[in-house]
C-alpha cells in the first residue's frame, strides 16, 4: 500500500519557510512521539542549517514511556536539545521555556558580547501536518492565538506570536516532503492522521495497524477488544472481522462491517484509547 500526499500549498509553504528562516534564531521542531523519525521532515535539517534547534516530542502521553526515554536519548546523542510533552497541558510548557533558553545560550552570549540586551528569541515552529503545532503555541502562549484542528491542513499561512519579552514564535503550515522513500514511513504517518484519510482506504490501514499491534503490543490489543487466543492467531482480516462482531459493528444480517470496525480501531489508536503505543524505535531507521 503506497501512501503519498503532497498538496500544492505545501510547495508554497516550503518556499516561504526558507525565506522566513533568515529571520529566526531557533527552530522548534515538533515530532509525534509515537513515530519520531517517520514524523521528522528530512528537509528541516537543510532549511534550519546554522540555527539553534529544539526537538519537541509531542503527544508523549500517547506513546510508550520506555520508547519516549529511548527517543530522548537518540536525539540528545545527536546534539539536539530535546523535550517531551503533551502540548495540551500548560504544565508541560515550563520545561520547554527552559529548553528554549538552553538551545539559544550561544545566541544570547553573542548578543551580550555585542552589547545587545533583552532581545527576544525569534523561533520558528515547524512540523508535519497534525503534529500539534498550533496546540503547542496556544498552550505556550497561554491563550488562543493559532488555529487548531484534529486533521491535517488547518494552518495555511505563517503568523508571528509574541510571548512576553523573551520569545516570539512564528507558526508555519505543516508540510510533508514530496516522496516517502520507505513505504513504512507513509504507513505510520497515515496511522497518525498526518495524511488525509481520504487518500487511502481505512480498512487496509487498520489491517496494517492490527498486524503491528499483534506483533509488538499483543496484550494491549487482546485486552482492548477482549479477543480470544484463536482470534489473535488468525489473519489480520479475520482479526478485524472478530473486532467488528465483538463491538457490534454489523451490517444487515449480522454481517461484520469491516469499514466501521476499521474506523473504530484507527480512532482508538489515535485517541490513546488503545493505550500507550509507539510505532517505531531507535534503530528501525527509515529508508
């Protein structure tokens, strides 16, 4: 199943980001903690070359705790200031304020040597669609100043947000990259909801997710849907049909409704109702 989604507005957004990068001191890169590497746009490294960097593992509350620690170590070993958070929680913003200052320490020291005092850090917030950039900005600012949504493509234009005297944030639209070289990357992004659901069939996506969960989180899957050992051993399509029967996702004649069950499974994963799940681990490098 090949997953690809690169609307025309993303090309325009990337060009604008390249120009605006000249105006900022810091790049705050939001990643989805459930798939940090797959949700990392490879273009950002080139666009942000020479800028201070901060990696924010967002939606960490939905991810496996052991995996969160492993990913923090992964990025820190690569010299990136890294924080994990749930962008909806104001309490999670305090460590980020400290991390911003840590990431920009060299910039602050340069300013002082030049006699420049109290100039705010200008930071660009970047990330793929639906990773939570606008939610993060609103929580960080303590007020609603960026549009939010639970589907990709909500933010279309750049906007500056001033946060007191210390920080100015530039919100940017979520952008992907033109081609996923590794099919698994596209699949993970589709599971996260960073690619519009209309682009692919949810039944096929749910089968891939069930196959992954059965291999990596079998007890979580079994307990969530009260699946028998026999059901767990069947093919993914049989597993989906069993979930449909158990959750009363039925058509006329008590026939299992695969599409409805697929939506149920995907929604349970995205919302965290399935439990804390991480789709990839350090070392499972993308192609």
